[in-house]
């Protein structure tokens, strides 16, 4: 019982944080309230939607209004606490990272359950975690941030690999998922704390 | 018999208007004829395609060449009447609005038939009506227009809500659909006539 | 046996060339290594993925790691031979064109096998060949190149029409596919050699 609740709490604050990141970037581009909401929703559910479409399943939010309501709360939050958002940056970063970790685990598990190989599950975990942010940046007409800044999607990949190793060592779903999530979470925290970047390719001659 | 024909007429002029809006924006960006056609087709069928993919159905245009032929007619129209298009703006706005209304109704009905809840149907109606325009703007590398200009997608949402209320009041599919379409149509006309905008979020501090 | 091997060789060098085109453009935009890999993979498998989603099938790369490994080889190639890439341009253009031809044939055949009409198969062939490049340009936030430069996607369309004519004339799958591929290949070579452009629409007045 407690466990389910904890996952739900993480799901809520992760969705909230993803939606808020979309709404803030959309409003920086002077989108109207509806546009900001759409970008927020897309950031929150876009990765999981692409995953479900690729897996041939019905998108998770189509029979559960939870995610759209979360995004509406995110919009209200941005409107009400507009002037305090910058001061809340550390909290939102933390929540965003929790979301990244949880969504990665969800993506990995759903793909394994659907019977695909492990490397596909790692891709799907990464897509679930980082795909929404890419769609967000396409919508607001910017180059995807995650391809140029601190390690982000790579944290999901490493988490997926950790899941794979755990499963290979005989661990069951729950501990494998927890370890996967912790790896994503720590990698992302460390990446931002120590400004870990991947190298960029040097120009051609 | 007459009724079916009227829906088909609306479908034709709506598809034509959507395709023309894509072709005009693509040619303003100096896309070639093929690129302009692709953007026109995408504007016309993009929303319905995303809806069908999310519903797990085969996209409507894959077994009916009507929509691709409409888009070809739209391309021919833009080539032939190039110099008159600006003068036809009111007509195309009217046709575009008819398309918006019809596509919204189609999206709502198809989603309800597929067994999803009403709020999903409202989203799918909005996606069917407004999604093609978003894809168009992504292709021509602009921020989606509908997120910054007069009320557009919100008209679809209101139409969807009207459908829901009608159905709750016991009305059957046809009158519910007609009322839904009229609400979308009127909202959009009023939005442009009185320049109704949604507020934008004020900047952070 | 030889035939299968030849198709596989073409598949390999086509995937490699597509991925390299994505990686080069991504690194010109200062994406990091992970971002460059993602753009490379997207260019290589994006068209076929959209085709499979529209056909309601499981994307081809989800149960075959070949394409992701190819893209990793492409990334290694760009890193190692960075300074020689410009001198290899003719080779990569040739490989890219082989990929374009093969992917078109694959798309046409898969769609016919799925039971859709021929004009849908032509669209799907074109999407398979040219769709990855469009996704690539959306990701790197540029207007899609294929809509403004030398004839590219139109070569796929003509190849698809050639396939249709062959099939109508009673040819079986293998010769129809070969002729389709040759038409795409030659059209693209000729288009670049003689700088064949489609006209652009003149501006409105």
C-alpha cells in the first residue's frame, strides 16, 4: 500500500515538474495560456505517448485523467507563484529529476513486459524520460536542450543498463526498478552539480 | 442522402482550406512545389492522422485518396490564383473555419465510438481540428501560430464540451455533432471578429 | 543467398550514410555526442518508424539491433575520420542514394503486403526514404532541406510509380523492386549532377 502511494507521489511531482518546465519555456516565448498548457502537457506526457505508440499500446493518459489534471495544476502554479518560481528552482530541479528517474523505470518495465529485448527497453526508458523535453523544444522552436547541456538522457541510459544488470543477477522487478531509478537520479544530480558534459564533436575541416 | 453530401462538401472545402494555408506558408518560405504539397497535405491530414495513431486505428487517408486529391487541387489553386489569394482571404477564412468545426466533430465522434472517456474525446476533437496547423508550423520552422494568436484550438475544446453537454441531455449523435460544429464555428468567427485573445503569462522576475 | 547479402550490404551502407548525415549536421550545431547519436539514429530509422506506426506494425528496429549498431559505427566514423569526411563526400552521396533507393523499395513492398492501395504504397515508400531527413531537420531546428534543394523525395515518388507500372505489367516482386530502386537511384544522381530543382511558388501579391 505504502509502496503504491510512494510511486504515485513521485508520479505526481514528476509530472508537475515536467509540465512546469514546459509552461515556463512557453510563456517565455509569449504563448497564450492555452498554448502554455499544451506545451506543459506535451512535456509531461510526450515521452510516454511516443513509447506507447511505438509499443502499439493505447497511450497511458487516454484512460486516466490524472496527467491532464496535474498539468492544469502546474499551469495554476506558474500563474500564482510566478514571482517565486526562480527561488523554487532547486525544488523543481529535484522534482524534475525524480520524474526523470520514475519515468525511465516505467518505460523500461513496460517494454520488457511487452516482450521486447533489453536494449529496446533501455531506449524506451530513455524515450519516456527524455522524449517529452525534446517535443517541448520542437514546439517552442528551439534546438533540443538535452542534446547540448549537462548529461540528461544519458542518465536514463545508464539507469536502463543498471536495470539490465540487476535482472541478469537475478533480482526481481521491484529492486531492479528501484536501483534503476536511483542510478538515474544520482547521475543527473552529479551531472548538474559538477557540470558534467559529454564532449561535442569538433568541427570538420 | 442530402446530409451525407453536405458533410462531404464541408469535408472537401475544409480540407482544401487547410491545405491552402499550408501551401501558402510553405511557399512564403521558398519551399519547392513538392515541399509545398507535403506541407499542404500535412496541414490537412496531420491532425486526423495523429488522432488515428493515438486511437490505434489505421489513418483515415490511407484507404481513401480523397484527401490527397483535395490537397493537389489546393496546390493547383494556389498556382493558378496566386495573385487573387489575398482578395479571397475572407472566403478561405470561412472555409478554414468550416473545416475546423467539421474536423472537431469527426474527432470527438470517432473517439467516443472507440470507447474512450469524454474528456479524451474533447482532446481528440481538438487535436483533429488544430493538430495539422501545429505540424505545419513545425515543418516550416515557426513557433505554432495557434498558441499565440486569436482563439483557435480553444474553440474546438468548447465545441467538444458542447457535444458532451448535448449527449448528457440525451441528444443523439447527429444533433450533438451539429451543435458541437456550430459552437466551434461561431467561437472562431467571434474570436477573429473581436480579436479575442487568451492572456499570455507575464514574465518571471 | 547472394541476393539477400546484397540487400543487407545496401541496408548497411544506406543506414550508415543516413546516420552520418544526421551526425554531421548535429555536430555543426554543437550537439554533444549523445545528441549527435540520437539525430543520426533518427535520420536512419525515422522514416521507417513513421511508416511502421502508420501501418500499425511494430517498428522494424525494435527487434533488430542492426540499425542502432550501424548508427554507432557511423558516430565512430565521424569521430575518427572527421578531417577526411569532406573528401569522402562523393562516396557518402553515393551510399546515401543507395539507401534512399533501398528504403523506398522496402516501404513500397511492406505497404503492399499490408494490403493498402498502390498510391498509399508510393507515399509510404517516399516516407521511408525521405522521412528520416525531415525529422533530422526538425530536430536540428532547420527548415527541411529536401523541400528546397535538388529533387530528393520526388525520386522516391517516381520509383514508386515505376514499381506500380512493373506490377501492372505482370512483373513479380523482385524485378519490380529492382527497377523501382534503379529509378530512384538514377533520378537522384541525375538531379544532383544537373542540379535539377522543382520550381518554387512565386510570392503572392
